[in-house]
């Protein structure tokens, strides 16, 4: 391994650790997670569901989060209603082909979302056009809007009822914080909906 490669890895790990430390010390971010979990629990109890969307790595995170809800995270319990809007290749390609990629989440939110649902939008930059259109569509349908993004918040900050900002502007590190936050978010919902046995 070249010395510059080792330096890169060392720097990356230091940046990653710093972001996690900053996130761990951010009481406001933790309060946002608690509030998001409480809102999702209320929606689930009312028979509503969680819709999740993102692009690229954030699409994978959207699917990961929805899977934790429908399957399980920490222990066995009943499934929870969640849907990733990134998995239906026919819908994604039809919408992208017929209307343009920026509408791939908007049309799914308008077609599948119901008032009282929660839409969790994931964008490391906060400026993804497809995510911004999805947030606008959700608000027009009476759907609560949550966001996971990077330190700046981007344009999506204005479209989210609750916004969690990862303390970094590096895409890969923002994604690391997002999946850590997602696991805590899922665990809080799971523990509230199905309190663990003592």
C-alpha cells in the first residue's frame, strides 16, 4: 500500500470518527429522532404507514429502513407498515421515461400516499430534484415530511416538518451517520410499539 493511500485511510477514519462524535454530542439531533419516532408511532397506530425514498446510496438506505420496519430490528414482533419507493423498477422506469426522473417519487407519493402517512426523504445534499418534488407532493396530500440530509440541509430543509442533519458534508460520511440514525429511529419505534420484555 502506498503511503498516500495509508494517509487517505487514516484521514477518512478520523473524519468518520469526528462526525460520529459530533452526532453523539448533538442533543438537538437526538431530540429530532425522538420526535420522528413518536410521530411515526402515532401514524402507525392510526393505520397509516411510512414511505421512504432516496437516490443511489440513499435508495439503498430507504430499502434498508423499510425492511427493518416490515421484518424486525432487535427482536421478534409484528410487522410495521413501511414502503420504500425505490424498489418498483417498472414504476420507476415508466415514470422516468414518461414524465422525467425528477417525478419518480412525486407520482408514487401522490398515487400511494394517504393523509396521515409519513414520508421520510433521504438526500445527502438536500438538493435532489426528485426528493424535493416528493416532499412537495407529500405536503399537498397531508403527509408528514421528514428528512435525513447533510450538514447544510440544502433546499429540502424548507420542505421537512422534521429534519435530521448529519454533521458532515462528505457524502460517504453523511451516509454512515444516516444509517446509524436510521437504526436508532427504527429501534425507538420498535421499542415503543412493542415494548421489550423485562
